[in-house]
C-alpha cells in the first residue's frame, strides 16, 4: 500500500490482525501492538506515579497530634491498597514489565472506591468531614486513563472523579455533627479538578506524543522498506532484461554465421529464452486468491477518500469463532466486495445528511446457517458493515437509477457468491451489510 492511511482506514486495515478487539478504558491495548516509545513512557509513568501516591497518602494522613482520626478506621484499607500497589508500580516499572491488569487498572478503582465509600466512614462525631484524607487520591487514579485511553478518556475521568469527590463531601455532611457549607465543598472540588486537569492533560499529551512518534517512525520505516523492495525489483528486472538480451543476441549471432549445427544451437537458445519469458509471465500473473487480511487492506484503500468522515467500530461481541485472517477469497470476488463497500460508503456520504459514517469488519468460522447436517464443513465468512444515523429512505421506493444500489451492490455480490443486505427507514439511518460467501452459496 503506497498511500499513507490515517484514522478509520488505518484501524480498518489492522482490524483482522488485532482480532477486532474493542479498545476501551478497562481492556487496554494488546501488548504486541504497543511500540517502543509507548511502552517506555508507560514504564516511566509507573515509576513516577508510585512516589506520587505515597506523597498523597502522607499529605492526606498527616494530621496534627492534637487531632484525632475520627472516622471509621476500616477506610484506611484504601491507604494500604495504595501502598501495596505503589510498591508493585516501582517493581514493574524498574523491570520494564507491562501488565495492565496489575499495574494500570487498580488505581482508578481504588480512587473511585475511596471517594464513594468515604461518607460511610464518617461518624456523627466527625469534625473534618470536608477534609477526607483521600481528597487528592484521584490524581493517582489518573494513571489508568492516561496510559490506557486518550485525551477524551482523561477528561471524562477527571469529571467523574470530581463528581465522586463532590458527592462524597455532600453526603458526608449529613452524617457529621457539624454543618458543612456547600460553597466550601464546591471550592475544594474545583481545586482538585484544576490539579487533575493540569496533571492529566500534561501526561496525556506526553503519552500521545510517544504514540505519534512511534507511528511516524513506523511509517518512515515502511516507506524505506518499500523503497528497498522497489530497488530490488528494478535490479531483478535489469538482470532479466540482460538475460533475454544475451540469449537473443547469441541466437542471432549463431544463425548469422551459418556454420556447424546452427539450427540446433539456435533452437536451444530460443527455447531457453521462451522458457524464461514464460516463467516471468507466470510470476507477473495476478493471484487467483487473496487473504481476508489483504481484502481488508484493499477496502481500507478503497474508502480512503472518505477517511475524514469514517469511524471504525470494532465488533463488541462475537457469536462465532473468528476465521483465520489468512483464509482466502477469489480475487474477482474481492474486487466485487471492495466495490460494494466503497459504493455503500459513497452513498452514505452523499445521501445520509450526516457527517459520520461507521464501518466495521468481522470474520466467522461456522457451518452455513441453512445447513441441516452437523457434519457439514465449517467455512470462513467475512462481513463488512457500513452504517449511518442519517435521514434514511424507504426501501420500497428506492430509486435504483439515482443510487445504483441494487445493481452495484446487491447484484454484483450475488454474482460473486456473496450477498449485500440493506436496512433503512426514514430518519432512522441506513445499515448495509456485505457478506461472503452467502449462506445460499456456501
């Protein structure tokens, strides 16, 4: 692929390799797809957030000697969890170990749990309900969205942690003997929010910069390798031309001398040249079959002109086992499949009236749905879904001369052994599903 893809088309072209994993806050990224700078930044964050957590504990629990801790001591369990986890962060960070479930997920759970359970630890004798020791623990919890999410995830969790802290402070006021002012609770929540925004934005930017650096390096390396391959192909072509030229010239020279067994020598050289030509012509022939992964990359290239409006949506659930990405599809069928997807995206862009088109791709390994025998062989299926939330249309009144849907998509896929289905209604959007093979042809 000599076109640099970004956004949805890059996600689409990598979707089968990543097994359609849905990257959410709590699933993290597959380690094999996280690159050098991204991982190095994560290790650095682990080492940084460990002493930060300890500092927050010291700051929260450093109560003057003439005061008494007048909340239920069971809430100190969260301080112990932070200490244990901080030790694991130091250990994993120094060993350069990337274990999201151990290193990166617990902080956010601990922070939310500490905020939400604080009011339950407040007793009627508590005089410091507006000063929970865990009030800044959310800063330590931000390591989770920073490392496993993006800017949007960080902002969402800053808002969520601030809301949890504010709600905890208000609820605690009803359990304490002293009245607590709403403006005081709001002021301390705002203080936390500002600190969290500064910390979260700064570290999220560093993390994003590391990821973009890896991406730029990967693209540059890919271009370099492609250039080297082009040079190798050019060199092979020159050697081939030289070989043909030498054989042809030798045959012509032998024929011109007319001495000895010229005819036999000329025939031998001519046959040799012809065999070389046939071998090269065979190498140049297009492949009869391509893999599902190669088809996905073809689709990514085909829909590239609409990349700015496309949003790749990984499958949330998988009813059947995934097919092997190296499963094959006939080359002619692959062209029809790619054309159908491109036509669906084009129609969405022109007629939906929205700025966003969603695209997803998945594979299945199963028996045909119309199969009646349990011994029937399992087959590999590939689906691509193109949808939008636009104005939609009435399928009964579909103007095929204007959209060309039935001719370009449905009929071409049926002729290729697949199928294309369209679901649409007025003001309810449109969903197009392209499948190969169809259950009728499987």
